[in-house]
């Protein structure tokens, strides 16, 4: 699994001109799933996200987690995170998981984040055409891949 975490002041996702979810301070997370990904990958990423210390403490140092600031999370499925761009100029998405694998794992990831956070996370809709808006705070943007635990 591959995720892109953006620290945000606010974020929202709109589908068919209807706001599906919106959050204030916290993380907006894009998540891409590959065929070989499983719940172990999701659990590892959830633990990293919940404990990631990128929010300012009283001295202005990034030293607090999302739980410590009572922040929120918005999770958006993003199969294009697994784009292959080595040949030509049109990306290939052959590494992205098919719906039978990706949807249950995406839902598992969202539930695990909700459990870890202690409240519901906002979500998009898997496979939908979504418009995502955010105010990136910092900016702070971190990429994580469960296959590269370094």
C-alpha cells in the first residue's frame, strides 16, 4: 500500500456536486492499493499515521501526533499512486489492485484508522469521480509505502 499524507488546515471531498465529507485540522490521506497488499500492510500504515508527530507543540516544533491535537482524517482512494510511467507518456495502472482486492482493503484501512483515532474518519467513494479540496498546512506532505519500511 502506498499513501500520501498531507497535513491540512481543512479538506473536503465532493462527489456529483455534493460534499461527502469535510474535516478541519488533521490529515488528508490518498491511498493506493496493489494486488499483493493485505491487512498487515494496512495495519502497519495505520500505526505509522496515528503516531506520526508532525503537528506543532507549544514551542513550534513538530512533535505532536494527530491524537494529541484532536485532529481529523479524510481518506481518499487513489489508484494512480501506483502509476507506471517508465514507457511512453501515458501511465499504466497494471500494478493497482482490482476492485475485489482494493475495496475491502480500503474499507479495512479506513476502519482501522477510525479505531486508532477513536472517531470516524471521513472518506471519499471508491471509484467515484471526486473533487478534493484542501488547505495544506506547512506544507507538510509525507509519502509512505508498506513495501518500503525504511
